[in-house]
C-alpha cells in the first residue's frame, strides 16, 4: 500500500510541474466562475469552492473516470491563507484530481 501511495504522490508532484500552465488556467477559471472541470482521456473531475464567513472554506469535488469509477470529496482551505497560499492549496488539489484521472 505504501508503494502505491508513493507512486501517486510522485505523479501529483510531476503534474504540478508538467501541467503548471493547465492547472493555473483551471485555478483562474475557478476564481472567476466558481467552478472548474479537469478533462482528460481518463474522464472528468469538477471542483467548486464553498466559502464560509466564520470558518475555513472547502473545495468540493466530484469526478467520473473512463473506467467507471466515481469519486467525491472535499478539502479544507484555510480562511487565513494569503493569496499565494490559497493558490498553492487549490492548485495542489487540482493536481490530485488530475492524477486520479490519469490512474484510469
């Protein structure tokens, strides 16, 4: 199990570098429209921010891969983040979604 986790972590790290432009475009789309969808031959993954006025917000996601697997979840996004930290946190989650699609 650890090996699979390490491989997935490496894939996410590689995607953060190799797909930086694509992930940045999706981040900008998320900020402008309130949603973004990652599309690949492996399927689709959609992320939506949910903001709270009194506590941390969330990036909710759902995806469907070409192999029929589905996923949904949410990641906490700290309310106190600077703009750079916010971008990093969300871009990392987008890379996780893209890696999940590529596993198909």
